[in-house]
C-alpha cells in the first residue's frame, strides 16, 4: 500500500520507500515518496530513501541512483520519474523521453505536489 497516495503497489519498477526510526513508508511512485518527504520535512539526515532500479527491479539507495524525469515517462501517479543504477541507461531514457537526468539531492528542489497529475 502506498503510504502517501493510499494505493496498492501494482508495478514495483516505479516503487520507493522511506525508512525512518519508527516506520517504513512504501510508495507506488517515486514522486509520491518525494512529495511525502517534502510534506513531512524529511531529508537525507532524517530518513533513508530507497528506490527501485527500473531495469532490474532491485532496491538501491536514493543517493546512489540516477533519475530520468520527463512528462514522457508515464508512472503510476503521473510524476514522470524513474530510477536507474546505471547513468548511461538514465541518459538514454531521458534523451528518448525528452527529459532530464537528475541526482537525488536535486530532487528536493522540485515542488512535487505541483507536479502531481492525479
């Protein structure tokens, strides 16, 4: 169950988690995780962030991932962001979808609630 959107996680390729001292928060879309983090004043010094590598469907630390962000990427909640372990794959995806490559820390500078299409 997605803690922010209250949706079931149907496709793990887009999923993410925040681990705090007291709870694990699961999300069906990386954008949901980031919107939740902003709404709850969570950052790298207050929580651990995990994202699913889009290709291999394995967990990676948020700060070790590369992100493709594009309106041409269709994610469960419409945020348009997916994660990869591989920078080259991220660049290829961003180029193909007319998007951009982002590193994790820079994602906190985006207003995720405004990007939400749902």
